[in-house]
C-alpha cells in the first residue's frame, strides 16, 4: 500500500517517508537473518528516498539523521558481500 501511495504522489513527503521506513524494516529483518543480498535492495531504496528527502529540506534534523543511518546500514551490508 505504501508503495502505491508514494508512487501516486512523489511530492508527498509523508508517504515517501513511510515507504522508506517500510524498506528499512524489511532490510533490517533480512540483515538479522544474514540475508545480505536480499537486504541490500531494500536498504538502497530507503537510502535513495532518505537522500532525496534530506536534500528537499536541509533544515530537517530528523531527515538528515535518517539519511545518515540509511547510508551507514547500506555500507555495513555492502561490506558483508
């Protein structure tokens, strides 16, 4: 559902954040199961969204922090491959 909403209105930051969060959660579950290759696409999608949202609102401290966390998670998973 989140994916359809986010695709229907890319300018809706709330829906974009929800979709990013969903991908992060799925990625983290896969990381805990050590399924690095399956986790990476979810985490990269989340990172791309978080990067775009952080750039749209540089004053948003939470958005910048979320972007940094996503970047760290992607780096950690890439290191496992």
